C-alpha cells in the first residue's frame, strides 16, 4: 500500500511502514497521515512493526506525537515496534525530549525486521 506520505509493506510477518515526510507539512496532511497509519496499525496491532524513518525531514512536535501514538496503539494491542534509519536530527530530537527511552531503535531495516519482541 502506498500513499504520498508513507508506504506499507511486509517482510514475512513483520509489518513495515516507511514514512516520507518533507520538512514542511500542513495540519491537513498530518491529520491524514495520523488517520491512515492509525487505521493500518489498528488492523494488526498485535504484530511486529517496523517504522522506517530514513525519509523523514520533519521532526516537529506533530511527528513526536505520531510516534508516541503509534507506540501506544501497538503496545496496547500486544505488538512490538522498532524504529530504524533515524537521521541524526531525529535521534537528537528524541533524546532531547527523553523519548529515546520509549523506543527500540536500530540503524538498518534488515536489523529491525530481525528484532524479536
């Protein structure tokens, strides 16, 4: 499944979402992203999820809210979430907000897919 702001694929039983977010996003785009990705996660919240952030330029508060929201939905459903390919800026943003402790992060998608719950 592909949309302009994300793609969805799978590797075996692992669901992969790759976000494609430019530096500037308007509220309508972010609302659409939250709704669509949320629906996708809710369908399989009990599974293993990888969120690939290599193509994310936007690192504002709405992005952080999206990450926390997805983590919560997946956790409540009994699933697991791994973030991969974070930019230096995204890593710094997570650390500055003390959110780096909430997320399992790895450098490559291949490693993320192999991480066990």
